[in-house]
C-alpha cells in the first residue's frame, strides 16, 4: 500500500471506532442492565452477547433479557375511570370525563343540614325521650332544636333517680305538662328568675326540701292542675299558689306546714277552683273554718275528709251556703256528724256522690230513706257504717243508688286509683298521658 493510502486509512479507522463506541452507548433500554434486579440477574445481563449495531426494532427482536421481569418491577400506571353516564358517550363515541365533586354531592342526596328547622322539629317530635337527649349532643344546631319548647310539651319523669337537673332544664325549656310523682329532687339552681310555663304538674309524694319547692312554685303563675299530695309546705308556698288565678284542680291531701290564715287567703284568690282535695291535712278547727268560709261557688268536687273532731254541723251549713253547685262531697271520718246533717246536705240539688264512711255517729237505719232525701244521688260510700249482713238489704231498699262502689277518692287526683267504672291508666295525668316518658 502506498504511504498516502496508509495515512488516509488511519483516520477512517479512528472515525469507525468512534462511531462503534457511540452506537454501543446508544443501545436500547432492554439491553441495559436494570439496577433494581440483583444477584444472578446482574451477572446474566453481563454475559449476554449484545449487538452494537442495528436499529431499535432489530435489538428488541434479538434481545434475550426477560422483559416480563422488567415490567413487573416497573411502576403501575393509573387508569382513569370511564364516565359511562352522561351526554358525552351518546352516539357510541367514547369520551373520558370527570365529574366535579360538587355535582356528585348534589346528585347523591339531600343533606340533613339543608333541611329547615320546621321539618327537623317535625321529625324529632316522634322520637322517645332517651333518643332525643342523645341527639342533642351532635352539634349546636341540633342541641337548640332538641330543646325547643314545642318538643317538651308534656314529660313524664317517674322512675328517674336524680330529678333536679332534669327539672331545671324542663322548666327552662317551657314544659307545659310535667309528671314526676314519688321522685327525689335535690337542691335546685335555676339560671335566672324566668317564669315557668307549666300548666299541669304532679309532684305528689316527692322527696324535696321546702326551700327547693319554694323555688319551683315561685316561678309558676299559669297552673291549672296541681298535685302536691303528702308534701311538707310552707306559708311562702301557699302564697305562691295564690298567684295562679286559673287553678281549676288542686290536690293538697295530707299536706302540712302552713297556717290557717295562709290557706284562707289562697282560697279567696282561687275564684275558678272546681276540684279541691284538702283531706287529712294537719288541720285544726281554725283551718277547717278558714277553708269552708273562703270557698267560691265554682267548687263542684270537694274532699274534706279526715277531720274527726274539727268538722262540725255549723261548718257543713257554711259549706252548703257558699258552694251550692257541689256534685261530689266527701265528709268521711268526721266523728261529729250525725243524721241531723242530712237535711242540710240535701240542699245540694246537684249532689251525685256522697261519702260518709266511718262517720260512726250516723245510725245505719237513717240511710234507708236516702232515695227520698237525695233524689239526684247516684253514689253513696258508707264504709264502716253498715255491716255486711245488712248491706244487701240496704242495696235492695235504694236500688237507684250504688253503694260502696268507690273505695278511693278521685277528687283532684292526677292519677286516681282503679275502680270498676273507670278506665285505669297508671301513667296518666288528669286523663291524658305525657308524650315524652322516661323508661327506667
């Protein structure tokens, strides 16, 4: 070879070697070793014979590297969901669409937060007491709706152990009918001097201090029916009762702790009273005279039993003169009454029910003429006066009058005792049950 040819061939060989090295560096991805594969995979990739030339398609065709393992170690692709509903896919055209979050929430349904207060109150009206209290803990709005006065119209707390906190909340919520007899009521702490809206309330036989009862009664001015049977009262409580001019039924049976003057002043202000049960109280003769001397003519049902030596014939005369519209009169356990009181009592032309049980000064023979003496009378109770052997003949002599059919008085009692002619409901209060009732 000529010297010139040798000189020109060497640069050509150098250029060819540089091109070969560039081709090796530009090998396809499949020919490069994967850094994620370890061990035998790395050694295997080094021992494989590679071709330094050729296009990418030829390298893929002749490559012996396992592409399945590379795909296994590669990150997975996220697939978009295909919107199968909507106008985008009409006519067979395949379109990917993404629905906004606000639109999805609107289509999914209406939230409770979107309902008006009136509709929520209507729903809460059908819930029992325990569930209603649980829902008050959800949020501030639900707490406000739960204690709306429309839901707490009538509540029965009989069986509740500690009644003071519940009583405070109920009076603040505007309860109208409240029943909690035989309850234990601790000291009350009201938030403010706001008046109560309660209309009917039964606190009979409750264990409560006089000061706590004074704080309750001082807030009540709209009472129509009240039961305080068997409780310790005070003159302050009796004066608070006088501030309820709409009081129609009052049960103070077995109460004590108030003076004769206070009970007289109270009865003067209760001009609409119809049923009064003031039997078996800690009364003296002055108490009885204040009662019969201050009753209004609106009284139709009166229980004045239990005053053995304190109720006299003169008191009966005053009573009949002041209350001519009496329909039910209970003078049981009055040891001073005798048969000479019958013509006076007979002046009550509307009298339907008379109780003279254990009035031992009345001779049983004087009862034989009751049909003529009391033409309107339908019920007569003479327990302890007539022996069983003479009771049958007495019933035959006065067939128009039912004798000894009412062993318990029902005058002004919120839940009267069961009898043959009355439908008895142990949880009723003045003929109706409370909607919200505590279940122990």
